[in-house]
C-alpha cells in the first residue's frame, strides 16, 4: 500500500493561506466600518433596503470572521486523531455562511412583503448617498477578497456575501432614484426583495458545495468512471476496484483504490506510473493505492454428479 502527496503543495498552500488571512482581515475592517453607517442612516431614513444591506453586512462581518478563524485552523499541522488537521473547518465556515444568508433572505422577504402592503415614508436622498458610499465600500472589500484564493470555498463564501452587498447598494441607489423621481415608495421593498432572491441563489450554491464535501462526493469536474478507465489504461493494470474519490477540503481531492496487476509485472513501477498519471491528468496529488499481483494460478473446483 502506498500514500503519495506532493510536498511543494503544502508549502504553497501555507503561503496562500497567509495571504488569504490578510485579505480577509482587510475586508472585515471595511465591512464593520460601513455597517455602522448603514444601520444609523437606515433607521433615520426608514429604508428597508439600507437596513437589509446593513444586516447583510453584519453577516458579512460574521462570515469573514469565521473565515479568518477557519483559515488559521486549516494551517495547523495534522496531529493526534485529526489526521488531516483542521482543514474542514473551512467547509464548516462556508456552510454557516450559507445558512445565515438563507435565514436573512427569509427575513427580508417577510419584511419586504409587509412593506409592499403598507409602504412607509422613505428619506430617499439619505438612502441615495449612503447607497453610493456602500457600493464603494463593498467594491473595496470584494477587491480584497478577489486577491485571496477563491478556489477555497471558505473565501468564496465571504466573497459571495460581499458581492451581494454590492448588488444591495446598487439596488438602494436605484430605489432611491425612483422614489426621488416619481415618489413611488414601494421601490424600496421591491429592491430588497430582488436582493433576497439573489441571496437565496448564493446560499443554495454554498450549501450545495459544502454539503457535497461533507457527504464525500467526488469533486465537481472529476468523473469517477473516467478516472477508473484511465487507471485501467496504464500498462500492467488488470483491474481496479474499491475506487473512492472525495474532497478533504476545497482544492484538496483525494483518491484510494485497490489495484491488481499481472503476476510478473513491477507493482511498484506501476504504482508510480498511476500516481504520475493521476497528478498530471486529474490534478489528484493525495493518493492511497493498494497494488497487488494476480495469483499465478486460480484455484479450480471440479464438480461431479452425485451417485
């Protein structure tokens, strides 16, 4: 049996994780600062769109805070019973992000429908200026997160939160413009419902992606049958069974399989060839291959009629 993992991948992952931490901290600072502005002005202006955006910024701050903790935990080396370290802390963080986004969207839908029925007066000029400022803040935070490693589901979750906030600020600007131009007060709750629909879509994406990892499904983009056929195609391989492909955390696929080779073949050389093929063709670096020879003779049982 053999386990194989490229050493340079761990070093580059550590450097990338440190850069992610810095970018996440910058995004957190931007979100916290402008969230306070939106809460105050949202209450004064009586704008659901601004309060929605502020509430979402609060979940952004929580999401980024979780992402920071998860990123630090993921850098810890495996020890004791945690043989993969705490890398799946990132996936837990992404799932919490998805759940909070889902719950917030439900609240916004409820409040938006209520305000559609009985629209309050909205200080549209305040909403307009804060919307412009919020858009600038959201784009700044999104820029910081784009610089981080978005192949990490953890960072992607924080980015999705900020992207929706940017859309929320645009919705606030549009709603304020409509109210100033036409006096149509329902533009504010309508804008909040549009944001809620986008939030539901993003929440579903995060929950689905993190759920796949927890259920140990094969990573998206990797076809298990294709991998098995490629392994059978390596010279000397007679049979592949007990093939498992899963994702430890985002960007960390793993594979385990039982491989039978010809009785006279070099099982160690074939194992190395399989590892090279899996790395080069499927970008799978962490492999555990149990390679055995076929027996030279198979036991034959002769049956005779009774009597």
